[in-house]
C-alpha cells in the first residue's frame, strides 16, 4: 500500500465534501507521518517538497518512495489538461535514489494538450526504464463538463481504453505499472 500525497501540488485540496481538507501542510504532514508508521503501509507517492520533509523527519527508511512528475494541470484551470512536467524528472529520481516516478495521464479526445501529455509520458517511461526505475502511469479518459470542471470517466469501457493507451507508451513496458481506479466490473478492466 502506497499513500498518495501529490494532489495539493495541482491545487486539488478537497476530500469528499471538505474543499480544504489538504490545505494545511502541517496537518497533511502529520497525517502522512501517522500513515507511514502503520503496518501494511509500504510507502508514499509525493512531490519533492512533501518527500523532502518526510525524509528530514526520518519517515522514509525502508519505504517505497515514488516521485510525482507532472503537476502542471491545475485543478479548475482552463489549462487543466496541460499536465506539464513541473515535478521530478527521470534523472533526478535516479540520482536521489527514489524507486520510481508517477505520471497523471488524462486523455481528453477533445483537447489538444493530450497529445503533449502522451508524448511526455512516453519519454518519461523510457527515461525511467533506462535507469531501472518504476514508471507509474495513472491513465484516465477524461472530459471537460464545464469551463472549470474536468471529470474522469470511471465506467469500465473508458478505463479499458485508457489502460490500452497508457500501456503502449514508451520504448519499453518492462518497468511500467498502471495506477488504476477501482470501477464496476473491475475484472473486465484488468
């Protein structure tokens, strides 16, 4: 089990009905500290600022540590699908001894930024594989339902299509892991 803590860097601070659940950095770090000490929690996925704080606190010993790579598509922004590479890159992940990198890969067939995200994800998958690091790709087929609202399609057929697209990115799939949502008819998706 890996705890994900990369949402705040995209401005995604809400959890269920609480729009500011992750707004307090101190609270977030305290919750992560508690989670990382629980049996069965194997590691954490986060941006450099979060992971460095956890490292300084001595909480990453013997843990799987995954660096978040693309955080540019800010939640609610006109450019939300433009998930630029504003976080880790493959070289920094390797030099710092992290276990891999995670890429949010939202696929919107009506948005031109999707092509750049797919190209960047493919390059990152290849770069991570060259260093023997895990490439964790989180694919979604997504749509814009309002100027400031993007929705991930969580029906089985959309998840299946996103899996097929994501699995083919990069020059090798030897180190690719897919981070998938749990959906109805999960047996079909996997």
